[in-house]
């Protein structure tokens, strides 16, 4: 007898079997780069040690900074405050540029997070009230941070303290600092004087124009400044700018900042009433250009 012919499955059956194999064993696609970790820091300003009641107000502020991690952010931001990497302090540490006043700042804010009442490292800039005939506070800043202009990195973020404001000397330093990092590196900049508004005429417009030109093409996440003793946010030449409030006068607040993979969330904490005042979110580009 002739052997029975083998039956060939129809084409549709073969196709169905192939699809089943793909579903059972899906293709493994290469994983994309992981999201960068979130970076949290606080921003405060204008402690004015030496002025009336400033020691008490600053101690209240610092105590609430120490307690804030674990607190829920405003609903529009979501999540909880993580432990900050440190505190940016935007100038006017003293009221009269006296060393004994700065000693009070050091007693309360410390430096590295274990040598004062503050539980985190602090990075201060110079304010106009910190300037005296012999500039002793500038000398202190140089000892503490290696200069009045200085920078450091937290993960992929590059932070730069720009003295009281970016004048020609500071801009020359900034150009050297930025020349050693990729142009797409996310930047966070801070100093004392305002960039625009009624309190911004303490430095010349040509300095501001030159500073804006220096930042052209750079990935500036935010600029923080003090001087005005009030909380706020505005845009300057396309860059987000934030003010943290101050222990002096009536805007008793500081900022909690969370930089995520796609957005930067900034919330202002009222340390008189232990509550959030307001918050903002701005888009960010975290991954540096090659």
C-alpha cells in the first residue's frame, strides 16, 4: 500500500501558530535609560542676624525645615517632601556685616548639617547687608565654600552661587565654570539681588543683559534670589525665577523644591502658620546633552 500523504496545514493555521508563539514569547526590547532620581532642596533668604527678633524667627524657620520631610505637598503637586540635599540661602545673613552677627548665623544654620541647628548643609550667597568696609563676611564665605562664587553637583544638576549678583567678575568666573560641563547640563543658579521689578535697580541693566547672553543656549532650570523679603515667581528672559520670602518683615516663608524627571515643583511653606502658601510647577529637561 502507498503511504498516506502527509497533510500540510493551511497557511492560516501556520500564521495563527506564529502569532501564538509571539504572544507566548514576546520580543524583548532594549530598556531605555532610567529616569534620573528626584532631587529635593530648600531655599531661604535674608536672615538678618543682628536685627530685632531675628534670632528667634530664624530658629523657628530652621526647626520647621528640620521637621518638614514626610509632610504632604499641596494636592496640585502630590507626594511628600523628601529629605533635602541642602539649603540654598540667597544672602543678607547679617544686618550690619558684623562678624558677631555671622557667628549667630553659623550657630543656627551651621555649614555641613551637623554643626548648627539646621540638619542639612547650607550654601549661602552674599547680600548687600553683608557688605562692610573690610568685607569680613566675604572672607568668611571664602573660608566656608572656597569663594564667593562657587559650584557643585547633585546628581546631574549643577548648582552655582553667584555672589550678590552676576557682575563682570562673577560672569567671568561663571564662563569658566560652565566651560567644563556639557551645554545641556541642568543648571540651578542663585544670588541675592532681584532680576526685575521695583527692587531690581541695585545693579545695571547692561549687567543683566550680559548675564542673559551668557545663559543663551544653556539648560537653566531655575534662578533663585532674595532681597525682597517676599515670596514669588516670575519669568525672566525665558528662565523661571523664584523668591523664598524671609524671616524679616511679614513674608515668613521658605521654599521646598523637588526636581523630577519632567518637572520641577516649588512650594512655599509659611512657618508662622505651618502650612503651604502656594506652589508652582515648571517643565524641566534633566538629561544633559552629550
